[in-house]
C-alpha cells in the first residue's frame, strides 16, 4: 500500500468528536495507568517536553514505523535528551489493537521500543480529549505545557518502509526546534494510519 487514499483519510478525520487539544493552547491534563500499573499524569511532567504517540500494535502503519526502527529510534533519541515520550493505546476491549499491560510490554520488547511509558486508555477518554484519530497520531507539548504540534508521524502517508528516509519526520523536527528556542515550523498536519478503535 503506497499512499493513503484521501477519502479514507477523510473518514478518519470524522471518526472522533471535537477535541479539547488546540495548538498554541495548554494541552489538556490527564491521568492514565501504564502497562505496569503505575499512574502517570501530564501535569507531573510540567517543565519537560512531552511527546504523545497513539498506538495500535496490529495496525500496518504502526508496524511500518516500529519494524523499521523509526519510532523506537525517535523514542530513544528523545528520552535520552530528557523528553518524556508517552505511548497511548485507546483501543477498546474487544477491538483490534486493544492490549493489556503484559501485551503492551511484549510489544515494546519485540521492537526494542523506548518510550517513557505505555499508557492504557481503553475507555478512550484521553483519546477523545485529544481528538486522536489514527495510529500513529502524534502530539508535542513544550515544557510550559503548551501544545506545539499535532498530526502525522511524517510527511508521506504510506505503509512502505522505503518512504521513511524520504519523509519529513515531524516530531524530531519539532523537538529540535524547541530545544533551539525556535518556533515550531510545522505545527499541524493531517494524521494518517488506522482509525483509533474506540468503543464509542
């Protein structure tokens, strides 16, 4: 599959209600348990840059970016620089991609992934709060708690691993600009991937 059809992207765009997440405004706070049962809140990471990554281990778009090493490398680079990377699964129980803690940990181990934590959102409250439409769907929040980027992982909507090297990787770009004290040059993009499998 080379390109994501525009009609399909439009379906994804209509798949969730209006969110509270707005670029340039304070990112909505939330609390979620991670795959090991520890509770994480966005507020506790104030003072640090935070990346949110919506995940579905069974999605071919997610598999592209994990099997290629793209997302695991971005996670490792970001966390080694002091960025908090929170991977979030909003798949409802019984839906494709839903995981419990052990399955989430097995997924991370399979790809040597390095997020700060893998958070479980089976009722979809945080996903709806942020308007997460696809897996992956990415968000970058600055140290002041302001949302600076939301959208796709990169600029080429496909499942082809060969496209990764040719694409603009929006999250590392935003993180580098924030670290340099610059404004984020691309603040939003059309997310692509599998629709988040909400229960409602």
